[in-house]
C-alpha cells in the first residue's frame, strides 16, 4: 500500500481541531476502533473531513446520497447524520468483511433504516442502480480504488441530478499527481480523474489541498451541471 507521510504537527493540530470543534461521538470512535480490530487499513477520512461531509450534505439539502467505498462506515455515519428524516444513503462495498463491520457500526449509530450497503464491485453496483426505478442522487462521495476514479465520476454524472454535489477524495496523494512514478498503481487514475473534472461538460469543480493524519492530500468538490 502507498505510504502517506503525516508530520507530527499536522497530526497534533488535527487532534486539537477534532477535540475542540468537531467532537466525534462514541459511535464514530467505535467505527475506527472496529476497523482496527478487524485488521482493516486506517484509510477512513479524518474526523474534520467527516464533519465537512455532513455539513456539505446539510448545506446542499441532499435527501439521497450515493457513497462509493464504505470501509467501516465512518464517512457513511457522518453523511447519514446530515440527512433529513426521510433521507436515504446507498453505499458500495467490495469486501464482505468490510460490509459486515460497517453494517454493525451504521446500525449502532442509529442509521440502519436510512442506509443500504450494496456488496460487490462498485462498477457493477452502479450499473444495477441505473437499471432500477429510483430518483437521482443529490450527493455522491467517491472514496474507493483510485484506478477507477474516472469511471466513478462518469457514473456520478449519470446517477446524479443536475445541481448535485460530488466529492472525490484523495486527489493530491502526497504530490504523486506531479510525479506518477511515486505510485504507478494509483497516481495515473487520480490524474485522469482530475483531468476529467477539468474537462467534463457536465461538471464544475475545484480541488482543495489538505494536510493531517492522512498525510498531504486533498479532495475535489464538484457540481453536476
């Protein structure tokens, strides 16, 4: 796995902000603990990023969320808490073990009735969603295998409504977007997705750099036109 290199002061500042401003509760802490106990990689979003997702859901007035990449359900819980009472969230997870851990965390957080975990390759799940008679999504969060980022963005446009919000995580990747040789597996897919964000006629986007416990990274924020 590609190694991210957080600096001690980034981690300390992130913890300060999390403790003073974000206030993740026990259900969110349990999602992180359960992932570690299950031997899952510590690649969930940071607490301040999770809170940002929740606020973006609320600010956009989203009622239907699509998440690509569930892991242990940490970001799922954050976004689910931003939904109104009648809101729903569909999240795509490839590994059964991850889905099992995620479901326990999501249900314990009181979101079992709002969240549906779709198990299997995300590209297959997205194709199935297109065939179903359901309303377009208002908010799409992409945080899965980077090689398929461009395809996930294309699906976001197909499954999202005009005006929907799209968030793509991991867009800087320790600067590998400038030097793909740093990570020949993931960097090319990230770069391709960034070019697509800048060229796609149905997307208006920007990218924000971040530093913290996950290293030097960032996310893209886009609106479907």
